[in-house]
């Protein structure tokens, strides 16, 4: 994901889990402020971002982008 580990500097990192996510009626899953983990040193930290973690087939690109923008603008559900 190109997010270097703040502890060891490794780029072998990626999202691991989140507490704040939404699944819309099409099945698209949006995650907010996920935790990332480092493969090398196993350090975990939270990143302030929004990303699509599940994308169903059948949505065209413009529909998918519009739903993502709506989810970001809506903010957290909790």
C-alpha cells in the first residue's frame, strides 16, 4: 500500500482491520480509518483514510466512484 512502517521503515505493510465500515445495498464495503500492519516487525498503527475494501462485480466505474464519494461525504455511521 506504499505506507512505510513508522517503526522500522519497511514498505511491506497493508490494511489489517477496522472498527468503522459500511456495506451499501450493492455490496460495496467502505472502511474508514483502518489499522495497518507491518509484515516485517508486526507493528500496527491507525491511518486516517477511507478506502474500498470490497467491490462487487456488476457496478460500472462511474457508479462505483459515485457511491464511494457519497460514503466519504456521509462520514462515520456511529
